[in-house]
């Protein structure tokens, strides 16, 4: 068993944590591949604003659905085997996109299947989490979850590679190299924790979903993670449409925003360990709401980049804050809950591009879309404020030893 008095680096298994990060990182890179490539793809397949939004949203929808499947498999066959299976299945849409796409409808199918990579969340985080005690959950989940930095590789290099080879399809083929490399490293390095909970039955899913807190976490995460991944996929289109930037330039500015969300996720986890997850989440929601409201005014490009950078920083840190809380409340069902909450986050990421794309098509402006996104964050902030007092009263009786809103020491 893990010693709760040990330092973070001595309390778990570093090779497994590193493997979980790599798996999540490369999977995330592949999951969002179509987002930055969308502007290039439009040259072959002309699309209206809603079709563009649908193309970049479909991988997120696929990830949402399949996270439930991988969450169940993580509990049933273990996180390592689930991760290995996920990486092998991810090669299917990559090969299809590389060699066989000949219509927009087929591209939609490839986009949906890229959700297999997005479902990696349901295996990578439990694999890491099960090695660490509660007072280190924020940092452990933050480091593993920082694999969403894989988005940076897509936004920074995908369009450059497509431009160099004169083909966006070749990007899918080249993506096979890193995912298969990580598969080998993951197979060698990752180990199953001796603290892994016993496999759960399907009835356990119903039991978890009967608890109000599970639904609350779904709502909270659909805003933080949904906001992060939805904007990661859509910002290249936004910069190209609103500010007339080239595909490469638009993706470069998207990269800056994605870096903020990715690399601040572990910081959100660490600060939540120290200050309390609810307190951190409250501050981060407030920051994200203000930034999105300011973006709705569509200011000059330099200012909008700064605003989106700060907003994505808040959303990314919010991801770490939510998953500092989840293991405290659902320590024994972490695989199931990770899959369910992760799926909800993906649904938020699926809805965001559709909101922006649909409203842009009907109003020819991004202002209404960003105002609505800001309003959704405000509603989540109000919800969090209402439920937090109940959490502080009840969690101590449900197996959680880390305090919800004070320094995360054993209580």
C-alpha cells in the first residue's frame, strides 16, 4: 500500500506515471488532428460554417461515447490492457485518413473514429491515479492529464507538414510513428498498481449514476474540459474566418492558447491540493467567464490572443481542479467515474464548436457564441457555489480523507 506520509515522488510509480502521460499525450495529439488541418482540408472539401464545426466536433463526440467503453474496460481488464487496445485501434482511422478518404462523408467517419484516441482519458488517468495516495492525487492526475499538451504538436506541426508534402493526408500516415512508438514504451514501462480496485459490474455504473455528485462532476467537467478541447479544435477556424489568417498562422496562434490550457493543468491540480479543489475551481470559473465575455467583443488580434490565453489557462487549470476532487469522492470507482465524467467533458467539447459555428452561420458574428459560452461558465460557477457547502458536510463520511476546501492533508 502507498504510504500517505511519503513525498510525491516516493509514494507512487514514476515509470507508470510517465507511461500514462505519454499515452495520453500522443493520443490527444491524434484526437485533435482534424482541428488545425480543417482550414487545409476545406480546400479539397468546401464546407459551410456548420459543416466545418461538425467536422472538428465529431472526434470529440466519438471520444465521449468511447470513454464510457474504455472506462468499463479499465475496471474489467485493467488500465494497461485497455490502453494497449486503445492505441492499436487508433491506427484504424489514421490508416483510413492516410490512404482511403475520397469524400466528405468518409472524412466524417474518420473524424468520429479518432474519438478512440480521445477515449484514452478513461485508461490513462486511473492507471496513474491508482498508484498515489489522496493527498497527492491532484499532482498525479495533473501530470498524467497534462498529456493534453499533445494538442500542441497538432496545432504547431500538422499544417506545416501538410504544406511541406502538399497533402494533408500524409499527416495521418506520419502520426502512426509516434503512437506505435509509445505503444512499445507503454507496454514495457507501465505497471498495474497493487491498489487497483476489484473489477466492477455493469450494475455499479447504475449505482454511481444514481448519486447526485456524479452528475455534478459531469456538469463541471463539461465546462472546463469541454471548453478546452472545443476551443482547441475550433480556434484555427476562428482565427482564419474572423482575422483572415493563413492555415499555418491560425494554427500557430491556436498553439499559444493550447499551451496555456495544457501546461496549467498540473498547476491546477497542485494548487487544488494546497488550497482546496472547490476554492480553486471557483476562481478559475470566474476568470474563464470574464475572459470569454471579453472575447465576444472581438477585439484586435493581439488582445484576443491574450484573452484566449488567459481563458484557456483557467479552463486547463480547472481540469486539474475537478480531478483533484473526483478521487476524493469516488476513490473506489475511479475507473467508472473517470469514464463517465470524461464522457461528459467530451460532450461539452462537441457542443462548443456547434454553438460557435451555428450562431456564426445565422448571425455572421462570433459575438453571440462567445457570450453564450461565458454565460454557461457563469451558470456553472453558481452551481458550484450552491453545492459546495453540502460537499463539506458529507464527504468525510464517504471515504474521502483529503479536505475539500482547505489544505489537502489527511484529516
